C-alpha cells in the first residue's frame, strides 16, 4: 500500500511538472509569436507608408478605403474563421508559426495533420501541438529551400511546363483538402461523411461564395460535436449500468 501511495504521489508530481513546463512553453510561444508577427506587420506596412508619405505616391484615402472594403468583403471572414478552425490542429505555437510563414491551408495544416497521424497524437493535446509545431517548422524550411531556386528561375520553369499541367494547378488546394478529409475521416468515418455532405450542399445553395466555407465549417463542427457528446454520454451511461 505504501509503494502504491508513493507511486501515486510521484505520478502527480510528474503531471504537475509537465503542466508547468508546457505552460512556460506557451508563455514563450506567445511572447515570440507576438513579437515576430508584430515585426512582420511593421515591415509589411513600411513600404506602402514610404511610398505614400515619403515618395509622394499616395493614391488618396477614398481609393484606399474602397479597396479595403472590397478586400474585406472577399476574404474578411477568413480573419476569424481560419484561426478558430485551424487552432484545434495547430495549437498555440503552431498557430503563431503558421500565420508567420503563410501557406497554412496547403502546407502547414496538412504537415501538422500528417505528423499527428504518424505518431498517433490527437489534435488538441500537448503531444499533438508539439508534433504540429515541429512539422510546420520542418515544412517551412523545406519551403524556403524549394522557393529560392523557383524564384530565381521561376519564369524559365513556367515556360517549359506544358499548359495542360499548368491548368491542373487550380486543383491543388481541393486535392490537399480532399486528402486531409480522407486521412481524418479514417478515425471517424461518420464525421467525414457529414463534412462532405455539407460541402456538396453549400455548392448548391444560393449563398454568397465568401460565406459558403464559413457556414460549412460551423455546421460540420456543431453537428460532429453534438454527435460526439451524445456518443460519450451513451458510453458513460452504459459503463455505469455495467458497473452496477
């Protein structure tokens, strides 16, 4: 009994230490994430500010606000939807790193999901977040290594690629998301079916294009969460009955 009690105490101390370490990891992630993204925002705004107020190429506030409102109407929903919908897979550190490097949908998110799948880590867990962060970092380095020669020789590469192959580039994003759906649906096939059904349904309804993704995501998440909670309650009740 003494050994068992001592073992329990050691386990509790280990869990507490791990939690404190992960909390410290999140503190550092928030600090460096906000700092680096803040620097990128400043650097991104530096050139247009210089052209507008130093070089004398200011287009006028009316043109700026008109373009800004048009841009919000096109992709404004993504400013809210993407961080919320991707967070479960990316975690705190993965979210900062993904939005810093870009290419979230076609590089960071698939890399994170693939890494979690390989090591058997559930999204939303500490193990899943670490796996996602390492995968995104590795993918970012590979992306830089590939982009450098592509940028230097991009025009030549495009000139030798057949037009039939170039036409297929428009299907890259749908293919990536299709592969991710298949990968994630292997764990819970019903959730995959629900997502596909809502996706097809959204293409048929007379909804503005920039709302279709948002509506599809929220409906899929809400239905899947309700089904998962219902299944969890059912399993719990069955366990209590068997125990009695």
